[in-house]
């Protein structure tokens, strides 16, 4: 089993995520139409297509440059709140990863934690606000817990994907306290948060890319 994640695996991850949001575009839009601006599917599909196109023309050799390229492209090509939040995730990951070509499980966990901290700093989200934080925070916690118990990358990322899915599903009964959905008040309850849904795809495709590199 692979004990490190390479830049090639990250590119594979990003490509798989592009494919996933493209496949689930209508579903993400349907979720967002209930409590948002009905553009999450289109925004994520457009943004990830731009990212993969950028990486196809010039894929950076080091983790910091690669992840920063992903982040900057998302910020410039994705509308709504998703662009700045996802962009911040990858920019912070890149800053923490550094000029290396591989990350072990601990380094990946540290990069993801930095990314999550960046999202919190930008969006001020907390658990239970009915945002992507509700899926991302448990996923990052799961990677860190895996590292602490000595799990390999495959096990840690698969646990993260499962934790993200649980967090995603937990948003359904919540009343939104942040973002466009918060304007609906009690009417936002009973709907899955679209950001939590796309974050779950992010971690599921990470686990798939890690498994595929083994």
C-alpha cells in the first residue's frame, strides 16, 4: 500500500473530483435550489473543469505550487461562496504542504487541517450551521485520528470519506445559520446542504485516488 501521496495522485484526485461534481451536477443544483441560489452544481462543475484544464496545460512539480494553482483557479472561476471557500482550502493546503513532491499521512492531515482552518477564518462557520463545515470537519478529524492510530493513507482517507457522508447527512434536519440558506429560517430544515454534499464527493474521490495509487 502507498504510504505517501504524490503530486500525480493529487492530480488524479482533482480529476476524479471534477468527474464526480460533473456527474452529480443536477443533484447538487437540486439541493441548492431548495435552500440556495440553485447554482452550486453549475459553479462547481465550471470551476473544476477550469482546474483540470489548467493542470493539463501545466501541472506544477511540487505540492505547494500544485495546490495553490488549484486554489487560485477556483477563486477566479467559481461564483458564489463556493469559489472563495474551496479556493481557500487548497491555497492553505499548499502553504502547509510546502515544496515537496509527496505527502505522508501526517503531512496530508496537517494540510487538510490548515485548509479547514482557512475556511473557518473566511466563513466563520461552526458545527451545526448547516454548511460544508459539517462534512469537512469530521472528515479532517477522521484523517487525524487515523494518523494517531498509525493507519495508512488508504484507511485514513476512507474513514474520512465515511465521516464526511455522516456529516453531510446530519445537515438535513438543521436550520441554517450561515449563508443564503439562513434567510429561509425554519424552512431550511429538511434539506441536505449542497456544500456538505460536494465536500463529501471531495473526500470520497480522495480515498478513491489514494486507493488507485496503491
